[in-house]
C-alpha cells in the first residue's frame, strides 16, 4: 500500500489483483497501481534500514508466493528508465 486506497504490485502479476480498478501501469518498471477497498492504509512510519519486510508475487503456475527480506537502504538513487 503506497497511499490510502492505492496499492502497487508488479505489472506481470495483474491477474492477482482480480477485478480491482487500475490506477496506472509503468511497463518500464513492471509496476501496476490499483485501488483497494476497506481500511487499508500505508504504514504509519517510513521504512528503516534493517527492518523486516514481506513481498508477495506470482509463481510460474499462477500461485501466490511470499518472500521475506530486510530493508538494506532507504532513498537509494534509482536510475530512471521512464519519464
């Protein structure tokens, strides 16, 4: 969740969001922004280095996959590949 009522996933996982209304897609970054209902809001605090995180994705056969990790850097520079 990146804003109240707005979430993001990889664009190649579009079938995992079901019929959720789309906000936008960035093919250069493989991102898909969509609307969510209910009281889903972004985290109250900014992420911190060494914080535990969970990411969800889609496996080769359409199954939901989960990966756990640790934030290594915050506000790291990212090379722009799209306007």
